[in-house]
C-alpha cells in the first residue's frame, strides 16, 4: 500500500466520505421528492454544510497524535492539504446539486459556510481533539441559523445564518477559515490522555 492509502485509512477518510456524501444524498432525495420548490431553503443549506463538516471532523486526527508530531515527516503541509481537500469535497458535492432538481445554494453561501465551519472545526480539533471538534460548530450553527441577528456585531456573531451578501458574515467566516487552517496545520490535533 502507498503512504497516501495508509494515511487515508488511518484517518478513517473513506467512512467519513461515505457519511458526508450519503447524508447529502438522503437530504437531496427527500427534498427532490417532497418539496415543491427547486431551491433548498437557506437554513437547510447551512445545516447540510454543517452535517458534511461534522462527518469529516473525525478525520482531523489519527489514532496516535504523538505520531503526528514526529520530526521524520513534515506534517504542517499534510495537515493543510487534508483540510483543503475536505473543503473541496464539501464544495464539489454541494455545488454539483445546482444543476439538479434540488439546488443547495446559492454558491456564495455554500462557500462561505463550508470554509468558515471547516476552519472553526480545525480550531476546535487543535484545542479539544478531533473526536470533539464538531461540538462547538454544531451548537453555534444551530443557534445562528435559527436566530440570525441584524447589525454588524449580530451578523458577525451569527455569520452562519446570514444572507450570502453579508460582508460581516463573510469576514467572520474568512477569519475562522484562515485561522483554523494555519493553527491546525502548525499545531495539529490536541493530544488525548493515555486513558482515551
């Protein structure tokens, strides 16, 4: 086996991809069958992005975080590539629906929320570990999607639920995306206690 295949298997990437794409396929099929409109509601789009990101979150850490810190391999660029590949998967799969009978869009909303939520998940993986990295994005996004706030500070705090043209929401998502990418690439996932 090549190094890439071993890496993907150790991070449980095939299972995570199946869960992310399978979850979207189930939602897409349900929406296609029961909805009268072709465009999926913005809240449903946000929650679908969250579902896909949460499915990919466990892949941010391997079975042994100490191994990820060995000097024999250059991990920062591998971690950054891993995170960018996760973003690409979410974007390609969701944006492919724009040409179908159930459209998960607009594209600006998908890109903003996918990048911001993956960045937030990566930050949480650095602090809490990959297994718990989806807790904060889940809670924050559900509250923000249900109760979006107006004004600059409100739009920044509830950036996930804001319209795609919200500048404050875009800036908040960009800061989380870049911060998460850099922090995760340099620090990696938090170490687990030996009892875990």
